[in-house]
């Protein structure tokens, strides 16, 4: 993977979806309270955790998978 770009204007917190409560994925959120992730006033970013980096698949940089 590689970073395609980044911006530093406004981000937003992550919003959990109903699917995140399914037993197949819910373990990932053990210990997380609430439906918003990254909305803490202690974050050193403006308005939340999401929205600052855009990743991409780049097989030459070692992204897994096939073309």
C-alpha cells in the first residue's frame, strides 16, 4: 500500500455501523464505548480522526493480492 495524498482541513469521527456489532467483527471494538470513534477533544486534530490520509493499492510497493 502507499499513501496517495493527505489533507489537513477538517476530519470527522468514525461512526460505527450496525454491521460492526455482528459477532464476526464485534471483537475488534472490545473496550470501545459508544458509536463514535475519534471524537475526543484530546485529539491533536481538528474535528475528528477520519479524513486525513488517502491510501491506495500499489503492487510495486508490496500491496497484497493480485492484479
